């Protein structure tokens, strides 16, 4: 009888282990959202789950030491724009890492603060507007802002 209980216990234990699945998707480790991990050039690849329309772009170059940014964009205007400013990262105990920014030359704060998630070593991250969960941007790391975009922004800004 004692052996029967031991056998039943072993069978139960064996069934418990066999029910665990190895098919679970692997967890992709994310990086901590810090100025050092954001440092470099990022291109807006998707906005609200859709790729950007042809001719529309946004590149952000983060400088970790100064906590400043340079932005080259043709997103909300028909002309290329070069915008500079500073950024800050705050850890919210409920939301996680939140990035905010201020434009140079007294142009004010960014329209939104963004919750930064899925900052991957492979070079992508997701920004979700803190006050609008439907405003989602995906950025991918790139080597640099293309020369023709820098030139276009320089020409447009020289005319202003």
C-alpha cells in the first residue's frame, strides 16, 4: 500500500512536469530607458501602427551628455524642419519610463509626454502618449540622418 502511494505521487509529479510547455515565446530583454541607451539617431518608422506616408519623416538625434536633441522632420508641415531642445526621463512608479522635452528658443514643451516601452538592444522602441494611449510611435535606431534631409532642413531654415 505504501508503494502504491509513492507510485501515485510520482505519477502525479510526472504529469505536472509534462503539462508545462516549452512552446512559450521567449522573453526579449528590454533595456533600461536612460539617456545613455537613447543616445544616437532614431527614425520614426510607424505611427499608430502604420508606416509613414512617402515624403514624411522624423529623425531624432539624442545627445546623452547634454540631454539635448536635434530633430529633422517633415511631419506636420510641407517643409523640412530642424528643431532643437532638451529632454528629460522620469521613472513613474505606475507607468514606467516617461520622456518629456522642451524646444529651444522659448517654443514651449512637447505636445505630449511619452511612456517609453520595448527599448530593445536590436534598436527599436515604442512611445505612447501619456494622455492618449492611441498615439503610438515606433522608432528604430539608424546610423545617421541622411545627408539629403540635413541639407533640405538647412535650406528651409536658412529661408526663415
